[in-house]
């Protein structure tokens, strides 16, 4: 995994603050691969939230706060929640290859 302990802590705390303390977060993509270089921070967030408007607000807050704390980096969030109707193939990749933070 190519994140520092500080970056992991910031991400975990920010996800908990924005999506609730029961939310889970997994790192996937190139930052989860020790042999890769560069890349954005790809995160899968699993939350118990069900209100889509609240989820969207939480996602925006989460991205802004992570970038404020870690600096200008591209952060991509996939949000999984109860009742989500569609799961594009990237969700399967994130669940299969993701590293819990």
C-alpha cells in the first residue's frame, strides 16, 4: 500500500466523520499496489446511510476535507450503501482488490 500511516489515519477519521463511525473504507487501484507508481487515491466507502441526498453531501464533504488535510491530490470515492440500485463493475474490482484502512 502506498499511503503513509498519517494519510490512512486522515482518511479513516474523515470517512467516519462524514459517513458515520460504522462506515468502512478500502483503498484500491494503483495506490494499493506497491509496485505501481503515481496514481490517485481510490477509495470504496461502505456506509449504512440510506438518504441519497445526505450521502451526496457526505461525499462532497469527505473529498474536500481529505484534500484540505492531505493537499491537492485526486481522490475518487465509490460509495456503497443499502438500497443502491446499480453496482458498476468497478465496485467488484474495489471489493475484490481493496485493502481495508
